[in-house]
């Protein structure tokens, strides 16, 4: 794929991801209204993290990373029939393994609920986990279907599928919550059932597109296949790395719950602010880059891969640096405007969430780099290097988490965890970048650095203007309109002024990324 086509394909994924993130934001606003930063909110978010761990491991993570390059290579060299035969074997194997995992998980959580050694908050968490755990089967199959469709350069259907989770949960809260009454535990239980229903829906919506590309929709238990063995050999190290990373995420959630009943919820709301721009731009770019890099690797075209890496890093820096600076200076304003609607999310919830968000914000740039570096290694069928770096990163993050939890004041401990996540990930991405430059020639780090400097100068100027605008406008608007309209108006005006400032600064500094985006959008 040419660079302009990568941008357009990422735009398709980004557009649907924007819809999904918008619906997800509405979902989180309603959850915040009903549950705030209460124990039930924290328990729900921790319980939801567990099936997502397997989704990222088996669906979007190691399995997809190992499957896509081999599937594309098989289609390129042997044709669609052999590729679909391989896909049938992989889908059968995945469904069987995940079904066993789901049954074991439900049994473990059911037993844990009745053990006297666990306090109420853990019993509630186990109860919701037991209900949601079967979600792993459906969401991983949905993610694998997404990988197949992406290998055909079809991104729209699979990018829309996550919207269904948000739509279903929103409908449950708006329609069914008023019917069942104001019992919080009953509401949380119903929401957990909604997660499982949404997983089934995400698989179902992708079936017509799979049929259109020739999917035979059959199971195959003939797993003794050289391609399956090759995929498992590639998946093994990646699965180890993803498992370590995802279990680290789970450990972070459990540590947060240990800090306080409010901490996992406060961290979740702040993370949502990070995942919104990250999902729209960086994740969309990463979705497109894995099959793109895989094609470059299959053709042994390192020059094209280098060009794509350079282009992608510069474009992500152009967008993510101002987003990170904006989130840093507007953290309390944004959280209060989005989540404070007179429900259980109050001023204290905003304060706690904002502290974490300010430390998460710089991570936008770091997390975006991972969406370029990791797919590049996976496309070259090197899953060991990201794993090795990932293990060191996770261990460093865990060590820093424990140290900061012990030394920071109670209501800053979760912010320290956010800081350690960003710093450890930054060191990991630096190491991956150095190692990648040894594998792919002509990565123009000097050009990338110059672009990064221009973007940083423009973003700092933008941040100063945004901070002054928010500081001046909030009290002025507060005198003439309600507090909620004042909050929303302040954020909206500050963002508009910030975007204009950033555009003028990048224009003055002759940033080439502006021209590249305009050129890509103008091509048909």
C-alpha cells in the first residue's frame, strides 16, 4: 500500500473507531452517572479487564500478529483456497481452546465467591467476572474475523463491530435500568450480561463480509499442518509477551483496588480520555500497518517498509503531541465537562481522575509509537524481540508501581501508577526503535526528530494559549450561563483556539505533515 492509501485506509478505520469511541464515551458517561467512582464501578471495570486480557492476547494480540502474515503469504503464493483452509483450522482451534478457558474461568470465580478469605469488594468483583468471562470466546472470534477481513484490505465492517458493545450497553442502561429499579448490584449484573450479548453480536455482524470474500464457514480439526505449526511458533513468544503485558494491566487494576475502592474507577475514567485519540488515530494506523508491513516483508521490500515507518511516525507525532499537551492542561476541565451530570460522579471524582490523566497524557506519544514498531517486527515474523523488550518493560513498571504506591500520599498513589506506566513504556519503545533500525535500513531518525521538534514547539505554544483561554473563560461564562454550559463552553472554546493556534504554528514552521495529509485526502 502506498503511503497515501495507508492514510485513507486508516481514515476508514479511524472514522468507525471515532463512532465507537464516541458511543463508548456516552456509555462511560452513563456508567459514571449511575456508579461514579464507587466500589461497584471499580468492581465492574476490574471484572471487564479480565476477558479483555484474553481478547488482546488471543484476538487482537499474539494470534492476529502471527496469523495475518502467514495468511497473506499463503494467499499470495498458494491462492485463496489454501488460505481459507488454514483459516478454518485456526478458527476451530481457537474456538475449542477458548471454550475450555471460559468454562475453567467461570468455575474459578464461582468458587472464589464462596471462600471466606475474601472481603465484600472481592466477592462483588468475582461475581461480575463470572458473568462476563464467557465474553472471551465471542470477542476473540470477533477479533480473529477482523484479522481475516483486514488481510483483504476490508476494514469498515470489523471497525464498526466494536460499536455494538457500546450500543448494547447504552440501551440496557437507558431502557432497562429504569425498569429494574435503583438497586446498584442488579444494575451492574444486568450490565455484565450485556457484555456477553455484545460479544455474540460482534461475531455475527462480520459473517456476511467473510462470506463475500469466500470464507467456507466450516470447522477443521486437522491441526497437524506446517502452517499451523509455523503460526504457533510465531505466536508462542508473542503470546508470552502479550500475556506478561496484559497480566501486568490486570495486576495494575488489582493494585488499584487494593489502594482504595475508588482507585480503579478513577484510573479507568482517565484512561478513557487517553484511549479516545489513541483509538481514533494510532490504533487505526496500527490496524492498517500490520497487513501493509506484512506485504512489504513478503516482497522483501525493506525500502518500502522504511518509508512507511518514517511516514507513520511523523504523522502520529503531528497529531498526538498536541493531543497530549491539550489533555495535560485541560484535564480537570475535560473530566468535569464530560462526566459531571448531577449523578454519582462528583467534584472529588473529577479531582481523582484528573490527577491520573495528567500523568497518563504524555503516554499518547509513547503508546502511538508502539502501533508502528511492534507491527513492523511482527510482519518480519520476529515476535521474540517485542516480547523480550515487553518483559523488561513490564517488570520495570511493576517495580516502579510498588515503589510509588509505598511513598506517595494516599490520593496520589494511582497517579504514580499512571506515571510509571508511561515511563516504563517510553524506555521500552526507545529500545524497540533502536533494534528496529538494525533490521530495517534507512529509517530517517534525523528527519523524524526534526518533525518531532517542530510539533513539540507548536504544541507547547498551543498549550499556553489553551491554558490561558480556559483560565479566563470559565469564570466569565459562569456568570452568564449554568455551570454545565460554562464547563462545556470553556472546553470547546479552548480546544478550538488550541487547534487554530497549532495550525498556525505548524504552518509557520512549514511542517510537511500538513501537506501530506491534504494530498492523501484529495486523492481518490
